C-alpha cells in the first residue's frame, strides 16, 4: 500500500466531511477536530467511537472500510511474525508503520510499541487517507484496467 | 428453572434466513406480563440480528449492544400479541455487525431501527457456543416454547434532582439477583443495553412532562437517535442518568441523555418527543 501518491490536496478536500463525521461520533464541536488531532489523546475517542467513525465514513462515502483491519493494512507485505512478537511491534514493523502513518509525528512513536497501542497513533488524517485508499480500491474494482 | 434462553430471550422462532444478509422471526409477548416496553421490542429486533450475525461467523463471536443511529417508537406493543421481526444485515464480520430492522404487530410497524452497529466479542466469554448453535437449530426448525419472559423486575430508578423543565436526573441501582442475568449472559452477567435505554427514556419522559404544552397535549416519545453504549454495566453498579433540554419547537422537543458510572460516560443518546392530543 503506497501512500506517496496520496496528495495533501486530496486529504484536504476530504477533511471537512471527515471532521464533521469524527465530531458527530465523539460528541465534540467540529472546530475542535483538526487534521493532526489524535483520536484518543486529543478527542477522547474510545474503541466504540472507532467503530462508529468507520461505519459513518463507510455510509457517507459509500466505500467498504476494512474496520478492524487497519493494522493488517498497515502491516503491508510483512507477515504477522515479522510485524510483531508477543504483542510488541518489531523494528521492521515500526519502520513500516512510520511509512504507513506518515502523518504521525515521529516523536509519537514511543518504543517499545504494543500492537494494542497502534490506534493511539491514529489521527484524523489517518482516516482521511483510509477513505481515499478505499475509494481508489473501489474504483479499481469497478473499472478494471485494460490490458 | 434455568433462565438461559428464557428470562431475557425475545425470539421464539426464526422464520426466514438469507445467511449474512437478512433474517426474520417472531416472538409472542407473554399474555401474563403487565407491559412490554418499546425498549424490549428493540431488544427483540437486536436479538434476531444477533442470531443472524452469530450464524454468519459459526457462533465464534457474538454482537453486543453498541450503536443505534435511530430507533423509532411507532406504536405500543401489547401482551399476548405476536411481534413479526426482521433484520437486514448491512455487513457482518468478526469485528462488527451493522444492521437495520423492524418489528410489526398485526401488520403495523411497532419499532424501526436504523444504522445499528454491534461490536462482535468472543462468544465463549459470555455463553456456551454449542448451546447457542443448538438453540439456533431449534429456533430455525420448530421454534422454542413461547413464554419464558416473566416481566421486567423493578429496576430501582430513583429521581435524583434536576432543574424543572431544563434537566432531570435519576439514579439507577442495577439489581444483582434478577432472572435476566441468567440469560444475559450465562458466563458473564451484563445489564442489557436496552434496559439502560428504557431507564434513559423514563428519565427523558420525566423531563418532558415538566415542559408545558397548550391545549391539553402531551409529549409522546417518538424516537431515539445517536444512541451509543460505551461499556458493559455489571450487576450492582450505580448509574447516574441526566436528561437535558436541547431545543423545542411546535413540532417537537429534543432532549440529550447521558449515563455515567463514577463520572465515566457509559452511554449517550438524543430522545425526540412530539406533541400529541389524547383523543
């Protein structure tokens, strides 16, 4: 999954609707939701809010979001064994995560990083990118490229 | 008698199933019970959806109450009547089930649910997976003997202050020894989210009753929206519920309701009322 191709303009175009969705789900004012806001640390989101956000985005953008599989998506080509050991993300896994979650400032990757704590890194931009990836995947499925 | 599949089970028979897509069923409201509140009708629809979701993942996971985008309370359900239930599964996997659903009585809509999401949890933490498979087989064939539910026990909802017409507070002391915990759930008793919703509605209705209406009209509870349950509530816990006035017009009254345990938010919802003149 290559994020280099997701431009800032694409993210900014999506942000207002995503911000509104996040605000509705966590029960805060839309103005409080910034692109760089951490869902858990800045907006106080709990696990049920993540479920809520994913389903709201799914309905709003009419894409199938692989909820619960964000971490799996982040893992990319790494096997589970390469990505984590006993619930702690490996060095290769952290490198992979830093790329996948390029919107997260480096200082927020506190090591050792537990797999269960990965959602603590998610920002509003993470969800914007998630929607863009799924929109592309949906478009690719709907219009197969000519050989 | 063991209360499993009796004390808090509201599906007698599964009458139609398109695996992973939709499920239909019915429930006879026991004639002996005094009332059968709308929250229990919503529970019946949710339980039917849960059967559909569990069957889709071979009873390894089960949904628990989480989010309801909208619950419309369209008509009262009456003891002795049969509820025709339906749930349409928008999606289901090991993480969550998303569904909409409805309950009808004599062809008329009683309750309608939209945009509901139930997080899936490991079945074995709450119940015996094989017992659930066997029950599903029974419900899908001849159906179960109706009549296990003996009525709602006193939930001990006490007024807890407020500000007339603006805010009403109640205190819910979750009982410890009540029959429904044997069924909800056998391995881990959890206070049903729909009973918390019932307490939320009562608290909001208490507030609405303090908001005057002209010409002898009264507020009728029309719908709940953005209902979210954040955590499990265990037997013996004390829940503080607060309903607050948000806005009012000639068309209706909106109230927010929040429930907290030791200050921690455990649920939130909006409840909407419409004026109605008793004919």
